C-alpha cells in the first residue's frame, strides 16, 4: 500500500511498524490471557459447580460449535462497523457483559447457555486479531510469528494466574479472574491500529462461500483435524491430571510448558525458510498422532512434561501452516473472511470431537484420547496431499517469499 493510503487508513497520521506490531501484539495478548484462564481451569470450575463429565464436555463444546457456525457472520459484522477495531471493542464488551451475568445463573443448563454466549463473542476476537496482524505483514513487513507469539506468552500468564488463584483462594477465584481478563480485553481492543478497507471481509461475497482454490480447501480441512485433535485435552486435560494427583500449579506448569515450546516455534519460524504450508501441516498432524496416542498412558510427571513439548507441533506448526496457506492464496482484503471459514470448519470438527470425547471419557480416558489420535491421523493424510511451495508472496512470520507453485 502506498504511503498516502496508509496515512488515511490510520486516521491521517503515520504509524511505525514497531507501533503497529506492539498494538496488534497487545490485543492478541489480552485475547489469549483470558483463554489461558478458561481452557485449563474453567472445566475445573464447572466441576466445582457440580456438573457431570458429560455436562462439562457439552458446556465446553457448545460455544465451539455455535461459534463455528456464526464466526464468519461476526467477522463480516466487524466489517460492517467500518473498522475492525470497533468490532473488536463491541465483541469484547458483549463477552464481558454476558459473562458478568453468569454470577446469576443457576443450574447446568443456565451455566451452559450463558457461558457459551460469552465465549462465542470472545473467540470472535481471534480472527480479527489475526487479520490485523496479517495486514501488518503486508503493509509494514512485520514478522507475523513474532507478533503472534505474544498471545502465547499471555496464555501462559493466564495459566499461572488461574493456578495461583486456586492455590491461594479457591476454585471460585477462577470466575473473578476470568471476568477481570475480559474487562482488560476491551481496553486492548480500543488500542488496535486502524487498518482501513484492505482488512475488511470481502464485500459482495457470502461469508460461507467455499474458497475456490483446492489447495486452500485441503489445507483448511487438514489444519481443522489437527486443531480438533486437542478437543479431549481442552475439555478434560486438567481434570485428568487432577485425577493423577497433580496440583493446580503443576497443571498450570504443564499447560505453560506446552505453550513455551509453541512460542519457541513461533519465534524461530522465520528460520524455516524452505517450509511451506505442507511441511508445517505434516509436522503438526504427525505430532498430534504421536501426542494423543501416548497421552493417557504417560502418568509419570517428568514424562508428562516431556510429552507436552509436542504442543509446538500440534498447535504452532498447524497454525503456521494454515497462515502460510492463506497468505499464499488469499486475495487482498479477504484474510478475515478466510479466517472465518477456517474457524467454521475447525470449530465444527473440534466441537463434534469434544462431544464424542465426553461420552468416551466417562467410560475410559484412554478411549477419548485415542479418538484425538485418530483425528491427527486423518489430518496427516490430508496434509500429505498438499503441493510443495505453498508460501506467502510477501514477508511473513514463516520466512521466505517464494511464489507458490
């Protein structure tokens, strides 16, 4: 984009690449700090409210499923506000207001519905944050991986904050900490840089229209199965570790270690110059097959920590592969729409996997995690069919700028 249009997109004043990256990273950090509280310890809070394993899986899965169906609509809605920053502020505020009402909810059904609505709005912030970051890649040449890693760092902070709150106070502290994190997200959204029309969801095209490029469809489905393989882990990972006698701070450390190695891969991704979407997705799904095949059988704490290192592959490599595929194929102005479509597919597979895992976990934890290994195997088979050289054509967090073949 030319300098003049860049000034217009930012309210008539220039913004440096460093300032742009800082604001985008701050928003990603606020978004994932809240998720760092929710994923490991909200199921623990639900258990303390008396919910059964099946009810917990349904409570965690419902927002994923509903969010998958409407995340594209929410992404498109952000476009209609005329600026992604405005949409992010409104969605963060809506999530906070609804979650505040959770303090009045009584019974499993009420908790399920209220928390689901709040998390639907909050998770809608993820594709908006990625869209802003990817625009920084195109306009300023910022490093996507190094910007995105601050979301992972904040996720770790959320893990330890929640674990410490439970250790010092009680499980009930999770709710208050979660609410405070949502309030902080409103402020971070207000500080997002203006990105202008180049980041809008494409006008005149349906949010749920299938991408026309076969490579992108294949990458989306492969990445979706890799992402969905985390379903049993998200719903029952902390509860399973608690059943082994692990303390809440140890559980927080386990989640944090997985994200530390994830951050390491995001930070070093630019060195994998020859790696396109195919290699990253193969690494991610192969890691999922191995990780979930062993998860329920590894109970010795040092080995559990070692197994967590595979999160660098199962999450970070899969995410980077998906971003490379979108960066290589997407027309300018359609990144948010494609993010929404990816969230749709991944969310449907993830939600379905969570529900299935809920029934299996009650029977045997090994069965629930075996299902996750199967999802990784399916993703691996799909990723293997991708062509080589699927790379963004402008500098990105993964490195090279070769033209996709």
